[in-house]
């Protein structure tokens, strides 16, 4: 049951939840890798579990099409809240993360195409290295403790929010199969009805949840990937905007986001990581890593992400278009750009959509994602661990903590 007590700051809950959930995701992925690579029995057990029949489908498809729809609902709620009432409320706040995220998606895609675009059938995977895994990246930042400035966490979160918008659009426009007109029309009608209810001021969450399930079924049958239903449903949930104050207790969006976020961070994302990270690395030597597909993905994540994000931020600040994030140094910004090369959850998801008919290519994509994300995580962690602090680090951190405690809505 969704409570009615006043929720605490969504920003503070989000940062804490994503960091802790990121550590769970790292653990879940590690367990999957250890199980698959421990022995033939372990590998068989892993594959038997993820392909366990669940009604007309398998556990893996239930996770990827069902649970991930709830993940995208949480993402959509977060995007709507931040766009209307948070760190993206106003073009002055949207500019730096929007430009950085755009550079961080475009350059990895170009690097990927430069490496593998000429190989038959591989160009379709261009978007795999374009996404950043916010939970994994914030989990790494959490390991740094106070050495990671709050402004970096806020900037990473905001870039990832814009990144999520781009990823949703990519999935909707580039990874949609043959469309079924009747189911698509039903989905459009349900979505229009939900929007009408929102505009009329209907705030009953059970009504929206029931219609969201119907929307998910219609989208699933339409040929558009089912997870898009989560984002569409989030757009219809009413929000009571509370600028400069804590979240409203009677705001349906705030209530649903606070109720759903722990499930997303602590259950759905780790389960997805476990179900999709099991790659058999036994016998996978250098030849496997330098094959066109894994090499292109790893290069896009490690080289493309850091070049796209750091280059975009540097140009914005040096040109005077946007200010430097408070309390951060250029070395720390570069470390942040390296961490953005962790593309785990969304990259695995897009990889499965890019090569649905080829288990071999999916496994190769996983190898590239894991290797690129691991290099990015280790390099980013090491650089941020060793980077000198800003001269006014303590004072700026104290000021940011006071602002977050006051209203949960600050600009990096």
C-alpha cells in the first residue's frame, strides 16, 4: 500500500538509494559471473534458472519485458519530476547536462561505428555504448566516500537523467519491430485516456496503476518494446510541484516514486544484472576481446564516453556558456567522465534488442560491455581516489549539504 505520509527529499533518497543499489548490482553481476565460470555444473544451473518457464514465457523474458517496465516507470517518474520540479526545471540547469549527455551518447556511437560499422550485421549495435549506468556509477562513487564531491554526484545524476531520455528515444525509434496496428491503437487510446484523467485532476493512484498495466499489455502486443509503456505511464501521473520545499504528501507522482524507487534500486536492477551478466569467460582470450563487436563496444565506453562528456563540459565552461560545477576540479571532472563509461544495465538491455536473433552476438556484446565498464570503473575510481581536492572542498560540501537538507533541489 502506498503511504500518505510526507515523503523525504527525493534527491537525498535517490542519491542514497542509487548508490546502495549500485553496490547490490555490482554484487549480483559478480555472483552471475562466478557461477557461470566456476564449473560446467554452475553454468548449467545459471542457465536453467534464468530460462525457467514462467507461464507462456521464461524468467529471463519476464525480467527483461516485465520488471524492466517497472524500472522504466521509475525512470520516467524521475525524469518528469526533475524536468518540472527539480534539477532540470529551467533551461539554465538543463544546458550543461544536456550538452554533456549528448556528447556522451554521440561520440561513443561514432567510435563504435568506426570500429565495427563496416562489419556485416554489426552496425545495428551502435547505441550499445551510448548509455551510462547511473546505479553502477554512483555505487563506485559511494566507495570513495567524502573524496567524491557532492557536485560530482549531482552532475552525474543529472547527466544520467538526460542520458535516460536519449536511451528511451533510441529504443522507441530504432529498436522497434513490426507494428501491430490494432494493439498500437489500443495503447494510444489508453495513453490518451490517462492523459485526460491527469488533466482533469484525477489523483487516484490505483486507477493509474490499473490503466498502466493495460497500457503495458497493449504496448507488448503492438511491436513497440514493452518497457516504453513504463515511460508513457509516468508521463500521465499527476505531480504537485513544490519548488524550494520538500515533496508534497498529496502529490501522486512523489508518492509513487518513493514507493517504487526502493524496489527498482534494490530488487529490479540487481535481478536484471544477475539475469544478464552471466558470460562464460573460460577460454575467452585476447582473440575474443579484440573481435570487432566487443572491441567496438569497449572502445565506445572507455574512449568515446570520456571524450564526449569531458570535451563537452570543457567547451561549455571555457566558452562561458555554463559555470564550473561547484567544488570540483578538472581532474575530478575527467574522473567523472571515465565513470560515465560504465554502461552496464542499459547497455546490456540495448544489446539484447540490437541482436535478438543471434545469441552469439549477444554474448560478444556482453563481453564488450563488461570489459569496457570494468576498465571505466577502475580507471575512474583510481583517478578520483588520487585526485587532489578543491581548495574550498570542506566549505562547499557543507553548503551543498545544507541546501539538500533544506529542499532536495540544488544545482551542481
